[in-house]
C-alpha cells in the first residue's frame, strides 16, 4: 500500500504561482488530479517512476510543471500563471506496479480574479 499526503495549497491572485507537494510512502507512477465544485475529478499531470516522462492536460500545458525527487519520495506540481478556473481541490494519485490507485485527502487551491 502507498500512502500519499499533499501540501501547498492556498489562496492566490490570478497570475500568481503555487507549488504543491505530495509525499509518498513508496515508489509509484504519480499524478495530480483536481475537482472543482459540481465537476468531475479531472486529470492534471503525471510523471513516470524515473521522472523521464511527463504528461499534462491541455488546459495546464506550459503553465504547470510536474517533477519528482525520488530521494525524498516527493512529487511537486509547480503552478504558474494561475487562472480562476484552476480553482479546485487538487488530489495526488499514486499508482503502484499492480496498477492499484491510492489517493491523498486533497488540498484546496483558490485563485481569485
């Protein structure tokens, strides 16, 4: 079982930046998802075990950057040029070698206009 814990959410003005962190208890394919009120949870970004491949939703490409530090077993999501539509609860996801998914409790990101 992989446990994940997010941190780094908060309130920021449009155009600002935030960095989310996700500490994992084991090595896994990691990703970020988000869910805004009334919406389904949607994919944001993901990174492979070694960090050599990254994936982004079209809505965040060129603004968000995912990275990982395997020594610290932590994944980061650097979010720049934030928009009000980025407001959501952001969830960290870990997928292990058996394709089992583990979720964090979520961290709120609010972007004011």
